[in-house]
C-alpha cells in the first residue's frame, strides 16, 4: 500500500525517503525540499512532472507514495462570493470546507472531524454524530483542493488565512491537527505563519496547554455564554470543563504564545444578549488577554433559536468597548448556502460493525 504524502511532515518525509525509497543520507534534505516545494508551493499532482529529480527516483516515488486522494463532489456559491465544498474522502465519508473571500484576504475554513461529538444546541454541525477524526492528509487535502480550485499556486497567495472552524472539535483530534499544522507552517511546505492560522475549540481545557506548547497559532474559544449555568444549557461540554477551568488554561496559552484569545460569542435572541450578560462577559475578559467576536446567529432547518437584532448586537458591543475591551461584530457569510458559522453538516454516518 502506498504512503499518502500529505500524512508526512518534512522530517517524516526525509525518514521515508531514506528507509523506504533508498535515498542516500547526504541527499535527503535536498530531495525532501524538492518534493515539498513542488507539492505545496507549485501544486504538483504527480511525480512524473517533477523533472528536477532523476527519472529512476521519480519512478520509485510513483510506486511508493500517493498524492491527495480526496475530491470535491459538490460546490455551492453564495450570493456574497463565499464558496462551500463537499469533499469526499477515500473511505467514502464526506466533510465540508468553506472559502471566504474578502477585500484584503482569503480564508479557508477547514473541518477536523467527520461529524462532532459535542452537541452545542445552536450548532448544526453538532446534529451529526461523530464518525471519525480526520487524518492529517484529509485535513491538508481540503486546503490543497481549494487551492487547486482557485489556481492558487503563485507567490501572491489568494488563500492567506486558515481557520480550523469547520466540522468537529480540533483539540479532540490533536495528534492529526498538530501534524497538519506542521505542514502548514513549514517554510518548504504551505508556508503559513502562526498569525495566519487560527484553531477554534469549544473548550477542551486539558488539551489547551499541549496546543500552546506544540502548535502556537491563534486560539479561538467558542464561549457563547458568560456564566456556567447558561453555558451548560447551550454547550453541554461546560459540565466537564467549566469556565474557571478554561480561564486557567487560557492564561497559560497566552503566557506561552503572547497573543490574546479570540472569544467567539454567537448572539442568540433573549438567551445571551442581555446587558447583564455583557457585564459578566467584561468581568471574564478582564482575567486574561482577549478580544471578542460577536457572531450573527445563522438559522438552519429545525433550530429553535432566533438571531439577535443588529441594533442589539451593536449595543452589546458598545458596552464592551466602553469598558475598554476589544469587541468586533462578525457579519454572516454564506448563510444562503448553509456555509456560515455553525451550519456545516454532511450525511456521513458511523458504520456499524457487521
């Protein structure tokens, strides 16, 4: 069985070339660099086109290493330019990822799991039970597919930012998340800096220190409520990792990474948008370096929540700003094709053993 190239970070590739392909030690770095550069910076799709290496080696690589084996099976384009892609994996499971174009940047929102084990009541992704963690190649494959679609293989990147805010909880899939981010950040690979990558978590507190030490990107916490009682009602994970527990780990993260935490706060009408909630949120923000993104709630079929009116979001935001904290209102993108925050979902189900 061939080795999927997108599952190998740079050091893994060097080791594979040495042990499985027979590349001599003194040429390992050069060959690994040639392959990484060609695949991740020029969009190489097969080794026969890699003419900078000898034909015999190309033939060996063709026999031992496979490329991205995921494919886009359906695309949706929103009226605002957002593009959603339904991606089929080699095992037949499907995930969704989204490309969001803006004036000064382009962002890919990546999924880390098929389905989700968390059941946040306002999130459509949480209505699909967890099927599996994505491998590094299945994560990186989403990015490669979108870059191919956009013909994004020049020095001026169309895709400038990567956010792990799609289906699933990234910190539950920490091993494969770390591997994919190593490839993302590698200067010979996709070459994205720490400040161009954001990992979102619903609050898996015991994994946050490891993420601080070994990932080091921006971290976004899906907070959505400023006290334990309310958060437990809409985010059951809070029963396991309460807000004070989270704050301890977030303080550690900011001490290591030296960047503020982005607090994600979806505005739910009559639930978490009162002035009292704003007061509690400010007290919470005072405990560690943070900024808050107030997110317009995106409806989906069967959901019981309603979005907070724009004027009330602005009032909520102003209260936070008047207390000296940074608050931003994130407008909805791609909601007409169910591509907006909290709307991603596929029909993949966990297969029963027979």
